[in-house]
């Protein structure tokens, strides 16, 4: 299953339902699993149903898509008796249609068929996990945006139970969440440029409260009376812990703040410690995968992110790419020569043009044809020797 191709929800949904039949769980257990997977923290390391094959490694964005869908689907089947998959998909679309309409966006209408509704929901989820930031900044801001995705799940649950417009609930919950995280981010006694950037990125990720300000904010401003459900409380506490633990330590001042937040949210000391242990373990295990923790060298991080994206595209189109390259005699000769000597400027120009011609024939590699896409060609060149038969490179022959 390819979460970036049309039809992925229809193909994935049976696996999800089978998994839930074999692994029954309540909402607290589901939340705990989403936290381990990184979805709650905005960095999906893995998914609930492990159906990823060796031939198709999912990107973090794709894992986030699957986790969001799984969380929404679990919420629906947990709330609705005798639920059907058709009604589940329609309900998700209706939920996002309410949010979109009440925020002044274009209407989202149900499709004329079940197949059409699958495509509509796929488009909604894709747009939900993306940001409008420029590519360079997006590498850092997407983790903040995606850390707020569980708001969708909680709002969907409220929508299913109450039947009410979900926007007022989403606005209220996001307001409390952002206020707590703002206060947590400002607990640093020695704020550097990184902390200020993180606060700005968080502010830019807010979906519903466009007028909310963090100036002169205190814990007394938190409307704790409206955060009454266990998952709401735990989610706010977990993102507070994530914000405090960005430097991989909690000092005495931050520990006091965490205790105050726990009291306001009516969370026991045991649950507070569990939240801190969970975020500490996640960061220690997956620090290299968390975008904003790599701000110390943004250029290197940008290159690494781009390399991962391009390598995924190349590996998924390996057979077709190899076929196109081997059919170009001049290109094969020049690529072979490049393994034993430096190519001349004219030869490099030929290689560049022929590679771009090949990319034109493979829709998934259209990224190389976009403005500035030629700067990615060295990454493509880097992977070509590992794609082609060993005889292509004389240095690889035993």
C-alpha cells in the first residue's frame, strides 16, 4: 500500500479493521500506542498496523497520514454501534466539511459513490498534514503542525457524541493547548534564537485561534474547567512535557511549572511522571528524526530531509528508471566513465539533459523538472550506481 497514491484508504482500511479485531483496545490504550508511535508528538516513527513492506519504505509524512486516519477510524468504530465502513468515511468527510465551512473555506461535498468518497477523504487528510510554509521552513514547522493533529481526533469524537458543530469545541481546546505550550516554551531562563523560532513556528501552526496572543499570559488564564475528559487532559500535558523537554532536560523551574499544570488539569503525580518518562524515552530514541531538535544545523538537516524524499522516489521507481537509463546508450557510457574519471563540462551537460529527459517520462520524478529541481540531480546521481547492475561500474566488479 502506497499512502501517496490514489486508493490507499480503500486498500488500508481492511488491514486496520483486522488489526482491531485481533488487538481490541480502549481509547486510553489507543492513545498510548499513538504516543509510542510518535503521532502525538508530531513525528510519526511507525504506524499502528505494520503493513509496510521492505520494497516500499513509508516517509514520515505518509506514516502521519496513516496514523491520522487510523485514529479517526478507531474513534468512529468506538463510538458508533453497528458501524459500516461506508458510513465511517462519510462521517469523516462530514466532520471536516463542518470545520471547513465554518472557517470560511470552500464547501466539501460527499461524492456520488463510495470510490469518490475515498478520494475526497484522501485529499482532505493530505491537506491536513501539510503546511503552507516555504520548503526550507516547512522542515521545521511541520512537526509543530502535526503535533496538533490529535485535536482533529478529539474534535471528531466530540462531533460524533454530541452531533454539534465541532468548530467551537476545536477552538476552545486549541486555545487551552496553545496557551499551555506557549507558557511552557517561555519557561526557559536563557532563551536563544532557537526557542524564539520555535514559539513563532508554533504560532504559525494554529488553525482556529488566529487572534489569540501569548503576551502577558499566565496559568490563571487557562480554562481548565472545559478540559474535563481524560484524553484531553493527557494530551495537553504530553505537549507541555514535549515543549519543556526540547533541550533534553527538565530543570527545577520547569519541574515546578509541570507540577502546576498537572494540578490545573487534575492529573495525578503518577500520570505526570509517566508523561515525562514517555517524552524523554521518545526523544532519546528518535532525536535524529525530530525536525526541530536539529535546528543547530538547518542546512544539513534540509539536505538530509531532501535526500530522504528523493531517495524514496527513486527506489519506488527503480525498475522503470533503470529501464530508461539502460535504453540510453550514450548515458550509460558516460555514467560508466564517471566511475573511473571526471567528466568534462560538455559530458556533464549531456548527462544532465538526458537524466531530465528520463525524469519527464516518470511522473513521480517530476520534482526534478520544477524550478530549482536541477540542484537535486547530484542526489539522483548518487543513487544510480546502486540501482544499475554491478557490471555497470568497473570498480564494483570483483
